[in-house]
C-alpha cells in the first residue's frame, strides 16, 4: 500500500472532521494545526494531527516528506471555468484598451461568437491538447478540482464536441473534473431573430444526446441583457433539470435583470459572477441556505468592472465561493492564487474567508464536498505545499509571487 507521511508541517490549514457549506461569519473560521503531520494512504487522507501525537512505530513502510517551514492547505477547487476553448482573443483585449465595452465587442461579432467560429474549425484533438496544457498549468498553480463548461460550440456538433473533450479530460486527468453544458451561452448569428428556434434546438437536439451519453453534470445559461432573459433561462434550466442536470448559472454580470430570483426559484447549485447586485438581490441570496454565490473577481478585473460586493454578501450571511472563470474573453487566467489575492485586496475578504471560499465552498459548488476541499480523513489527498512563508496571510499579501513549492493530487506529486 502506498503510504506517505508528511512531518514537521509548520501549519496544516483547513482541517475539519466534517464539512459543510460555510455561510457568512463561518467563512472567517479556518481551522489549523501548528507543527503538524499528515498521513496519506492510497491517495486519501488517512490521519493528521500535531507532531507531538505522531506514533511512527505503528506505521507501515512509507515515504517520508519533511515539510519544515511549509504550510499545507487543501488544493484549490475552481468551480467555474471555460478552459476548453479554441484560441486566445488578445485582439479584443486591444479593442477594450481602446475603449470598447464587453457588450460592444459582442455586438460586433466578437466575444463568444468569435470563439464559436474558431471552435467550428478546431478538431477534438486540437481542443483536447490545448485544454490539457491549461489543466497542467492550473495544477502547478494549486488547483486540484475544476468545473469546465461547454458554450463555444453553439451548434449540436460543436457543443457535443466540447463536452466530449471535457469527458476525455476527465478520463485522462488526475484532477477531479465536472462538466457543465452551456449551450445557452449566446444566440448564434443564424438564430439572432429567432430565439425560440435556438431554445428548441438546445432542448430537443442537444440535451437528449448529452443526457444519453452522460456528457454533462450541470446546466448553465448566460442570463443577461442581450443574451438570455430570466424566463428563457428558466425554460432552458428546467429542460436540463428533467435530465438530472442541476443549474449553475451566469447571472448579474453586467445587469440585474432577475437572474437571482430565477436561479433561486430553480434551487440552483450556484449563481455565478454577481458583479451587479441590488440590495434586494443580496437579501434574496442571503435568505437561501443552499445556493452558493460564486464570485469571479478576475473577470471583473479584466473587464474593468466594479468588483463583486463580497463584504456585503458575507456580512449578510451568504455562502460565497471563489473561482477563476478561466476563458479567453473575460478572464484569460486560471490562477486561483491571484483570485484569492484579489478577493482580499479589492473585495476586503479576510485571507481565511478567501481560502475557505476557494476550497471547501468551491467543492460544494461542484458537489465534491465529500471528497475534496478540506483536510479530512477519507478525502482525496489534493494538497498545496507552500514555500517557506511567515504566515498564511502572506499568500494573498505577496500577490503575484509564486509561493507554491509543490502540489499533490490524489497522493501523487503533480
Ligand atoms: O463568464 N459571461 C459569459 N461568459 C464568459 C465569457 C465568455 C467569453 O467572453 O468568451 C464569462 O465571463
Ligand atoms: Fe463564465
């Protein structure tokens, strides 16, 4: 049996006997053990505790890792990405610098439609290879679980192609991966004047195949002015729910148009983005106990938008998670360390709140809370070893510095 014993850990963070979704004030509580050990057997966390309680005589033959001076925390759980995409879009980045807005770029055929045109030309193999590189890159940056959306296909073949690539990533990667069907990302040009026909295509042509081939875990809709209305969002999400796909929805990125109400009515697993929230939206989110409010600060940063009101959400009692939104248009970075730093620096989240939101609450937003997101006996050994740092708060403080020494995924060094 493969056994690894990690000793002399300066601080082991995120230790929990049992995990639950953290709301409001609970987010500030990050349980730690100073001068700790961590035992891993067959890729799972088998034991942990203070060094003073370690009884090595009882242990089986093992690999020893000395973590003197290092902090260990659960690997990041990135619950919202679009990391399967055909090409980068830095020309639009220049357009943005020159003053065009995200909506203006979309209106002139850029944005999601630009990616959809390129995706139609790309083979499954090409898409897989570029996504595989991105997975490797985010693993090195400490991500151990990731949700990936379709949504650059926008045709039956295109959406299935993307979802098959995600399935192949699931099969080949050691990361825990969840797939979300986002056929309702935008209306393709051919359906610009006939929205109902595209909704019918999603419901009658895409969803039945996706369900039959078990290609998705969740359904997503971009609920936004100029994209899908709350009513359309509800229709599409309910169609997915009939096949067992829970909704994880893009809402309130640019406008507050009723996405929160629609999402809560659908009992969405998570409502994501949330740059633009009214007081009423925040109240509604806080009243709901189960739906995770997933904030994507690097998307706000990249689009030069106001950051999500994390303080208000947490102080109202919401369950907040953090994710990268890794995609070529609004967040061309899958770096969760940067997301955590930005959340502390710009959204006034405490380091403990940000770490919890990026680990255990992120795991909840992918229904992986029984397997990941904390240092708990029986959970998968997905962990980050930091370099020698003075404290955990140093991680977001020294933003942009690579402070990860190594990453372990399922008990193996990545
Ligand atoms: O989450 N807002 C909708 N979708 C993505 C952006 C997609 C793109 O621009 O390619 C997002 O920001
Ligand atoms: Fe997104």
